[in-house]
C-alpha cells in the first residue's frame, strides 16, 4: 500500500534563512512524487514533481525538492524563505503500478517570521 | 494548465438534506478526482470519476452517500446525501494534467460545507 509521511506538523523559519519541509514515502513500484501548497483561503496549487531523471527538481516560487531513493525521501527546500511562503504544504505520492490514485501526506504548516 | 470552476464555494445545510457540487473543466480530461479535506487535515480521496462508467470509490466511501455523475469529459458532480455534521468538510475536485499519471493535479477552489 502507498503511504506518505510528513513528520513535522509545523516548521518555523526566519525570513532569509533556508527552509526544509520533510517527506518520506512508501510505494510498490517506482514513485511519482509531488508537492502542493495551500495558501490561506485559497485552493491547492501544484509546486513540483519528480517522475524520473535528475534527483533534484525545481518548481514554482523558487522551491526545489530532492528525491533520495535509498532514504525514500522527497524533502522540499528553498534557499531563502519569504514571509509570503507561509502556508500549508502537502507531499503526495503515486505509484506507477498503483493506478492513478494519489495519496497525500498530513501536511506541514510553514511559518516564516520577518 | 486546466482551469476548473467549482461551485458552490460554500454552503450551510440542514442535516438530512443533500448538496450537489459541480466542477466544470475548460478542457477534456479522462479522469476527475473528488477529495475531502476535513478541517485542519489532509486530503482523502473519495472517488475517481471516469466518463462513461461508474465512479470508483475508495474504502469508506459508498455510492449511496456520495453519488457521482460524469456525463462528459469536462463536467462532474458530487452529491453529499443525507448529510450529518460529520460531513462538514471542504470538498475538492481535481484533474490530472499529465499522461499516465505523471502530471500534477489541478484543483478546483473547493466547496466549504457546513452541516448544522
């Protein structure tokens, strides 16, 4: 069965500092991995994905994520956080052998302090 | 990317009644997905809606409670039937932008449902 874990309910970081939001997963077959962001009172937005190829993927708003197969992780990173990055972030996983069902993590709330 | 129009954006309903949520996509898509997001929690897949066939429901969700229609490749509805306060959630429709599951999802803006 597919699963995804976001071990931190909340991440606090100062503006200008690097940020990391953690995600680990479990799937049979090769994983398709995604990050989504939900800003207050707004819908979910797709940030980035890893399907195959380079382990470091870049996405919207300066975010990037690194796929680590041995650690089954897909952590979201940004070199310099902005106050406007404060939002709820969801990691999601889909298996290429599991149909098209996408499983979402519990979410991590990011607070960036000025 | 696809644009999804979802309505209503919010509603307050009496227990025992039903609410139908509509999603209109500006392009043809094979599959549409319906999710529920309970307050402060993650997304749970309710069902996958394919045009021309019955929806596929996830464990814990049944057609009698959440009937889905998919009359064409751009439209779908989800009905929440015989509502109780436990059904209070945000309901989201989504489509897959990529081929063979390799795309990200685009979501509708959501329907915030409160059952009183």
